[in-house]
């Protein structure tokens, strides 16, 4: 609860800080605000479940864990953003302000107890993201990405609203608990069809936000076109919030009609895995590959939703955390490397930009290698346990076939994740020594350390949630 | 607790090696390897074969899931731990004569590999086993990919994806088994032994395990990664792969496949046996054709491991004991042979038999060591290969007379390719490539001498090791037969 209020206020403060002469104050101020929000978040730990705003917002340990991941990711991303000083066109105050506002939206999605809250959360997050995607004003690709994202996103929101309307029509309520009560006592008939249709449309809207196939078409273009720092933001925070919302939706309101929706989610999960992994293999741009890999990770997370068994909750939290840490590392290294190696003034985001990275920059190569191993799900990294918990959740439900497909797809994943490891360690290239700001270095090292720590001791989170 | 020390000691040594600088790295790594060997021998002296799993420890790891960080030693584990700790310092020592770039990372990776291998052989929790099984891949991948030959990138990549593909199936099987355990689930291997599974399920699990282990060993037809990887890797990595890592597969068959799915064994064992026997013959025939010495040994290793697998699939005391003793023998011989090839290659810059010849004229020591290791490999009585091969063939013969007879051809074919290797390289007219060939240096002898001693030790008195494994093996077979 507190971080939502805090960040709403502090976001406005950030905008006002933009009027000050010194632009250097913005970055530390934003980091400070995020730390305050993180502390505020965990004040309510183990106090829950608490309901706020006329029972529209719910705070329990699950909400707080997801919020914690979101705020931690945001802190790391802001820390490596470098203050946007290198571009004369940039408006740092607005960027930071929008980022803080979008976090408010993300946290509302995590804790919603009422459909309106979900809608507002999604919109706050999305509108901020549309703007940030297009923030590189003079860049054609950035403009295209923003427009594409906006048009498709608005369309998906339409579906979502329509779904909510139908749900309201069927159940007479926007509240999750009321909908759950209705769904468990409902008889087959015209009313149930409206409920089913409403659920499906709502799911379509949400699946678009987490870039699940077949609603993924915007993802590669938008991820590639957006400035890398905002791509990182999108691929970690939007995805975590989206899955938290989906989990809450399916786990509270619709558990009783599991038999209706599980196969739909299962098929979407399989399709997402196929599209994401096979799409990623044919990419030459590292950034675009990461976009497809983001799709494939949505597929793994959907498996946990499909199963919706006892370990699912833990699996989604752990996976989101592992995925966010590695993604931040991967994009963080990409930003440094692509800035040094430009083609016609544009940053070079291809695999060959990484050739020979390990020789001159062993630290960056190591950070990149660990993050790739984690994304690929190799043991001793957090990513392995993320996948493992996902698979156990499916096994507990007895859906083994989906695990087999996921396993095959993780083998495909190794292929494209290793391409960049091979480029940086085994290929020769004229790489210069890249200068890294000490703070930037610390953030990358912390993320890498956490990835390995969770890989060695995944039990740290046991019995927490 | 001793087991935990055995796993941790190489890790600590590896970290020290990594930070010890370029000059000291190899000495530190050697000391680390020898210390671990000392600890393993100490464990051996305290070991009581009849007492089952010993020196164990168990820490809650993912406590909500019943997954624990648990390991311990029984006879089977101990023998393989001894092999690993004995070979690792020799592998380190064998690399001394090369000037590898970034030596600190090179030797540290070897020690990391040792830790992962000891972990595989001692884990008593199925998921811990899996974790080490996969983790062992990473150091050896980088060893082969960074310090390897010309085609290393492509070849090692294929190797990596191939083997990880196999083990992922094992993971699905393990996750499934884990959810079959009663109550709050547990992933202890012994709990898996108690499960009552339907024959059909056992069939699926049999194949999931079989593919994982068959790729690792490798068995026919999953061997296509092996010759290229062995050839392209630096010798130290080839030694790790063939000397120790291959044993992970055989160990997996013994520890998981036999006792967990005995009915699956009954219905599909014949098929697996046939594949193994095909591998024996196929590997031998290709080895006869090879001109590249490293490839020749690679294929011979492929043939030998086929026989070990066939022994395991016969699920008899002789078969399992034979497989275990043959694992030791093969590890020792193959490392010796790869080292000798490395010596020849580093002096002549060629590995091709048709360019070599007449080396023995100037190298009495090398010739003797080479001959002894080679005879061990073709299973001459009183050498280490004989004991294992005899037990294995007798078990296969008991299982099925025809298959036994075909597998028996390995003795003849083995002598053909091995003696051809010796004759073409060491005898005959002296080729221009081998001019000025020096005999062994002191450090080279220091690697070969312990190996040769072991060849005779196991050949003359195999009981030292057979009696270690005997109780564990009969206990295992009791499980299978129930």
C-alpha cells in the first residue's frame, strides 16, 4: 500500500525536480525514492491480508513479493540508466517521472481485488510505456515502435474492457470474490456462456500485455525500436506485473471453472514456447533475440498458470525474479557494448558486436555469460530452479506432456543463448576496453551474485510467502 | 562429513588456483589435486564395505519440496571417487608441458570439473545428482571450447547441446518419480527404489534415463558428438571426458536405471543390450580404419563403453562387478594412451599414423610404457583390462549366448586396432616427422609411472577393489530381483 502512495507523490516531486538547474540531482533522487518505496513495501510484511480502498486493493505477502521484485528491478534499471546525459534531446525528469508512475500502475495490477483497479493499473503502466518507447524522438525506429505499441495496446485494452463488461453482466460484480462465488454456484446455461466469453476476452487483453503467442506480434519490433533502457523496463516489470495479475485473476476468481480454461492456457503456453524459441534461433540481432526469448519465458510462466497447483505461486515468483535479474544483466551489457560499436551512428546490437569481449572485458563477459546460462536454465544459476519449479508445478497437476515440450524448447533455447557466449569467449574481434562507471559495475555484479546465490540456495525463499 | 569435504576441497583449490596468478597456477592446482587424493585415500582406509552408505551428510535445501543437499559413499561411489581423485592430479601434471594461455583459468576449470564429478558419484539425492551431472558439463565445455583445436567452436557446441538435450529427459523422469513418492514428497534415491510403478510407466522412464546416460557415455547411435569432441579438445579435456565423465553415464545406469525400473529393464533390456553390442563392433571396426591416433582411441573408448553398458544390462553380479572394475581400468588406460599420443603429437606435430613410424628406435622408455598401457587396453591377462573384460563377457554370455559370442569379437578386434596403432607409430622405418625424437622427460614419466603401476595392481590383485563394491552390488541386485 505505502509504495503506491509514496511513488505517486514522489513521481510528481521528480517532475518538479526537472525545473532545477542541476540535472545531476535527478538520478540519485530517483534512486532514493525507489529505496524509500522498497522499505515502505516491506513494512506490511506478514501483516496481511489487508484490504484497502473499499476492498479494491489487497495486500498480502504475495503482493509484497511481486512488488519487491518490481521495485528491485526498477532500482537496478534506473541505476544503470546513467541519467540520460548523453543526448541533448532527452528529458530526464519526465523519463524518471513516467517510470515512477508506471511502477504505481504495475503495483496496482499486482494487488488488485476489483476489476476497475486492474484496468486502471494496466492503463497507467501502458500509457507510460507508450511514451517511453517513443522517447528517442529523432529515431525513426523508436517512433515506429511507439506507434505500433500504442495502436496494438489500445486494441488489446478494448478487448479487456469488453471482457470485464461481460463478466459484470454475468455476475453483477467487479469484485474478484463475488465473481468467484458466482462461478462456483453457477449452472450451465446462457449466463455461464457470458461468463466464459468475458473471461476469454479478458485473458486476451492480459496475454497481449505479457506478449504470449498469438498476441506477440508487437514484441520484437517494439523491443528492438525502444531505447534499450526502456526495453529492459518493459521486459522485466511489465511482464512480472502482467503475470502477477493473471495469477491473481485465475487463482482467485476462476479456480472453480479450471476445467474450462486450463486447456486454453496450455495451448497458448505451447504456442508461445514454439514461437518464442524458434523465432529466437533465426535472429542476428542480440536485442531482437532477447525480445523473442522474452516471449519464450512468457511461455514457461504460462505453464505454471496452466498447472495452478501448490508450487505454482512460488514458481512464478521465483521465475520472475530470476528472469528479471538475468534480463537486466543482459541488457546492461548490451547497452555498454553497443554504444562502443556503432554502425552508421546507430548502436550495433548484433551478435558479432560481442566478438572478443572476454579478452578485454572479462568482467562484462562473465556477467553476460552467467545471465545467459541463467536464461537457458543451466544448473547452479537461478534460472535452473525457476524452470525446475515450473516443471514441478506441472508434474503435481499431472500434466507431463507439457513438460516434455518445454524441455525440448529449452534445448532450443541453449542454442541461441550460447551464441553470444561463444561470440564473447571464443571468437576474435577488435574490442576495446570498455569504461564502466563504478556504480554500473556494482549493479551488474549484484545481479550476477544474486543469480548464482539463488542457483546455489533456492531454499532462501522457502516458507516466506 | 568426509564426503562434503571431498566435494568442497577441489572447489576451494580451484578458487585459489584462479587467483594464484599465471606462474603459480599449475603448482597450486597440482597440490589441490593431490590433497583431494590424500583425503580420498584416507576415506578409503576408514571405509567398511559391509556398512552400506557411509560418511553421509544431509542438509535441507529446498525444504518445502523435500529436496536435500545429501551425499554419502557406498562401495560403488567410493571406487569412482578414487578413480576421479587419482586421475585428476595426473591430468593436471600431464598439462604441465603445454604453455596454455590463461593457465589459471585452465587449471581451475579442471578442479571445478573434479568437484562436480565427485558430486555426481556421491549424491544420494536425485536432484543433487542431476545438478552435478549437468554442472560437470560447463567446465569441460569451456576447457574444450577455449583451448581446443581449429573446429572447436562448432564441435563443442554440438557436444554441449547434445548432452544437455539428453539430461533434460532425465529431469522430466526425476520430476515424475518425485511426485510418485508418498506423503510430502522426497527426492532421495533410495525412496525412488521403493516405488511401485506400472510396467508401462517403467518403460517410459527406462527410455528417459537410457537416452540421458547413453548420450553421455556414448552408446550407439548417440555417439556422433564423441569422436569430433575428443579430437578437437585439448588433451586434458579429452582425458576428463573419456577417463571420468564417460563413467557418469555407466554410474547412472547402475544407480538409477537398474534399481528404479527393473520391469522396464526386463521389457527393454534386450534392446539396450543389442545397441550396446552394436556399438562394440561398430566402434572397433571404425577404429581399425582410423589414421588419426586421437580418433582411433576415441572410437576404441566408444567400443569399450559399449561392453560396460552390456554388462550392466545383463543385471548380474558379474556384469556389474565387471563394469565397475572395467571403469577403473578403462579410465587408467585411456588417459595413459591419450597422454602418449599427446607426447608424440607435441614432438612431431602430427597425429597421423601414415606419417609416423620408427619412434621406438630412440625411445625405450616411451615404448615400454606405451606397450603396457596398450596391452592393458587389449585385455591381456595380468593387466587391468583382462579382469573387467572377462567378467563382462561372461555376464553377457550368460544373458544371451549369441550376443556374448558377438561381443567376444571385441577381444580380437581390439588387438587388431591397438597393435596396428603401436606398429605403425613405433616400429617400421623412421619417418622424417620423427627425427630428433626425445625420450620421456621426468614429468612425463611421473604421469605414466603411477598409471602403469595401477595397470598391474588391478591386473594382478583386483580384489582390492572388487571387495569394496561387492556388498553394494549384491544389495542393488537384490532390489532388482524383488
